[in-house]
C-alpha cells in the first residue's frame, strides 16, 4: 500500500508503466467494483450512468481548460481523430511529428491525405502534447503562434501536466493512462467555431434529442459527437478525473519529473523535463516498463517513489 496526493494505492513496487496503463487509487477501484456489484444484482437502468458520463466530461474539460459543452465523449482517440480526418477536404496536407503514435497518424493516412514534413505547408497540424515513444514535449506556444489549425492529443499529458488548450481547434485524449480510469473512456474538445466543421458520423441515442424514429435531431453542443458510453469506464473516470483535476498539477509534474530526472542523471544522461523517458537499456527484472522503438520506456506518476527508480539504477549497476 502507498499513499500519494491524499489517495491510497495498492500498486506493487517497480511499476513504471503508466504510459501504457495507469493504476487507479483505491477509491476509484472501489467505485468500479461497487458498480459491477449493482449490475450483478440487476439494480441498473440505462440512465443509471448518465451522471457519471457528465461528471467525467466536465472534469476532463476542466483539465484542459474548456467547458463541458465543448467536450464529446467516446471510446478511443483514433475514433475522434477520424472525425477530423474525414472532415478535411480531399488531399489536404497534414503535418505529423516523426514517430507519432498510430492513433493520430493512421486516420489521416486512411483518409488519403498528404503527410507533409514542414509546418508551413500544412492545412492541419496533428501532434501529441507529449510523445508516447520517448516523452518529447511539443512546443505549444510555437504551434499556437503558427496560426495553423491544430489537433492535439493529450493522452500522455493530461493528468500530470497543467494544460490550457482552449485555443486549439481539437483536443483528444483517453482516460486509462495518466487519469487512471478504466479503458473505454475518451474525450474530444471542439472549439465552438469549429463545431460545424465536423460531421456526426454515428448518431445514436446519446448524441440526439430523440431515442426513436427517423428524424435526426442532433444535440446543439459537442455532445452531437458522442458515442453511447462504455458505462463502467465512465464510472471510474467520474471518480478519477475530478480527483486529478482537483490536484495541484504543478506539484504532480514536479514529483513525476524529479523521478525521471533522477533516473536519467543516474544513467549519466541529461534530464528532459518529461514524466516519460526512453533509454537504451535492457529489460529489468522486478520493474514493469515497456519497449517502444527498440528502447525501454519508463513512466513515473504520482504513486511512484524514488525507490522505484532506484530499482532500475541498482539493476543496471
């Protein structure tokens, strides 16, 4: 058992893999377990989960600095990126970071758009705020100043990095990494003036005003892009995301980065200022990490301690 930032965690020592799967605090896991218990006893209706969906929507918006009316709920990042990719005119030029995660890149490839190497020639820039493979942090001020339409993926940033992204055209992210919710909850923020740019490709009982009939009455705000929610994912997100949003994220960032800096310094490498680092070292027994692009990736979150990092350094001598 560990205590961190006012919560209790049952995570085992040596877990440095939040960039793949975040570990929930006990009160989040308890909320999901209680929901499964209600389901098991037949105590739910289709509206039981509405409050959880709206709570997670509002809290995720708060994390990135936008109102709930600008946030759509879904299941995956690629689903939301595909909405943008399909809305772009045929043959649009999209600038992507080399090594960008496929959930961001492939929807544009599948839509037949041209991938360009420079910002200047792009019709749209799509980039992760923090890169999954190596933790590299995007220059958001330069992107903002460019005047280019921007899609940002905050999957590896929201939860440890303070964010204020109301200026971006589109922002997407998932809940199961740094927000420590079950997999199946994702969100997209759409700037109000870009709402009409997108088409709702999968209208459903959650995104429309009517549950029956053939008249298409989409909701007036970003909920028109909702998918029918994955219930238990939002039960967890309704607890974890507001809790994370209530924390001092500058303190969370300092905690996480101090740990990764300690790791890099111990390996004789320069600190990067990111909660994710990628280094050329072998797999280490007793440490949970991941391999990306042939390098070992470590990710430090608020439940990690210096002892977790020292496990790596001790094993490497």
